[in-house]
């Protein structure tokens, strides 16, 4: 029999470590001051809306797919509110028991708990704000006790909210403020995973251990669709332990819907709805993968300056003026050189431009061609930064 409590705590630990690592490894972070979005190690600029759109839609449909297939499993296993609330309650209980064994009053245990919780709130707030402000910059703000800038004020506010949440609100948030439980009622169906009490043989001995261990304080025997149920499976472990002593089968299970088979040993039934959700998820995953794979680290934009169509130099050559803007969106230094292709005799006044990671540059250069018979408009391409940009060259009309 699976020990779901142990599985949940292992998943909670993995999620906590992931929560700590993501902003520092730039796996997923939205840098507001620099207007950058970091995803899967890629530094995306706000102007790259297509990639940002596919990334956000992919994450949204991951949550939708989890809800359709596995119901409230996100709440019980992956939700940060649930993870930190349970950790706070477990820490408080452990400290109260330890202080009581040593003869200290409850007030001392409560004061020590609040002191530990205050320090933990600072750390958690720092990590959370690091998703929106570069961690090194945020650390300097914290070290200088910055309470003047937006980053410093946000850090103080998040610290206070975190402390109040973990000290007093905790799981009440799940039943009063969180909209996900209500949303799940619309996303789930008759085949969605849920925790179900089944006692066709009337073997229940009314020990109510399933009620005592429930972190939400509900009786799973009343209904599997209670809005408070978070699919944590604590009641499954509790009932299984008691019934094993009586050498009888467990009365509470993970099941594929209220009338579906028990999840253990059976696959979830498929239907058109699940196929559509999975197809949409794969579409956004494919679009995101393609966009990231075809993304160039250096953004190059070149446009002709048509305020003056052309000019004729003292050497008789015809000149056109062009403007460029460059941005190094990669993590390594880059150099961009310009070349004209398909324009015979062309000369460029542009020199290679060196760019450090995250650096941008703008400027202008001229392209000239020798005098002689040529078309009014000549189509050619400018090669720069691994890109070929279609362009036009204007020349004066030929004199009769």
C-alpha cells in the first residue's frame, strides 16, 4: 500500500527546492526593471511577444490539463500555499511539544515560533521578489535596508504578508480566497481523479481517524466533491492503516470519478475532451519549442532613411542612407558586421559593431554604388548577424 503522506512530503521538498532554484538559474523569471522574461535559460525581451505568449499559454494549459486529468492534485501536492502552510503548522506543533517537554510555558514556545517564522518570511519574500527583480540587485537593496524604491517596498510588503499568512491565515486561504477550487468544479468531469469513500460491505467502524488527520477538517465520507478537499490522501493512509489491522480492504481510494474504477491498477478513461486539452497543450508546447529553437540571439533591424532619397558624391557615386538597431539577447558577447548582397560595386561605410550580453546599439551607415546606367529601384539584401534583410536602393533617373 502506498504511503501517500510520504509521497506528498517528498514532492513538497522537491517543489520547495525548485522554488528556490528557478529565479537564480533563470529557468523562469520576469525581470521587471530590465523588461526581460527568462524562460528555460533564454533571455526574452518584451518585444518578443510571440515567445512570451506561447510560454504563458503553455503554462496555463499545463494547469488546465492537470485539473482535467487529476483534479485537485495540484492543491495537495504542488500548491505553494499548501506546502508552506503545512510546514508552518508542523513546525509550530513540533516546537510546542519540545518546549512543553522541557517545562517552558506556551508563551515562550509561541514567541520562539514567531521569531523563526519572521526569519523564514524574509527568506521566502526575498526568493519571491527575485522572480521579478535580479537577485544580486535585490540582495544589495536588502543589505542597505532599502525601503524607498519599488523593489524595497515590495520586499517589505511581501515579508509582512508572508508572515501573516503562515502565522494566522494558512489553510483558511484555500477555502475563502483561492479561486482554484471553484474553477476545478468547472474543469473536472466524471472521469477526473478524486478521493472517494466506498463502503458497499458496510465495514466502516466509525473510528473517524480519516476526519482527524484531514488538514482541511472535512469528512470525506460525506462527499468526494467538497470544495475543501485537496486530494492530499491523508484519509486514504489513515483508513488503510486501521483496516489493515482488521485485515479488511481500504475504504477510501483514489478513483477515476465517483462511478469510475479505482485508480490503482486502472487507467483513466479517455474522451474527446481530454484529447482536445492534450492537443492544445501539445500545440503550445510545439509552438514554444519552435520559437525558442529558431530565435536568434542578436536582433538586427535595418531600415532605409527616405527623408533624402539619395545623394551624389563628389566622386560621382550614388549614396543611400540606412539606419540600424541591434540588441544582443544572448548570454555571450557578439559582433555584427554588415554586407550588401546583390548590389554590384556596392561599398558600405558601416564597421562591425561589438555588443555585450544585454547591450543595444543604434546608428546609421551609407551604401554607395558607382555611377553609370542603373535602375531607379534596385532590390538587394543586407547580411548582418546571420540574417538576410531585403532592402531597396534608389538611384537618380538616367538623363536623356
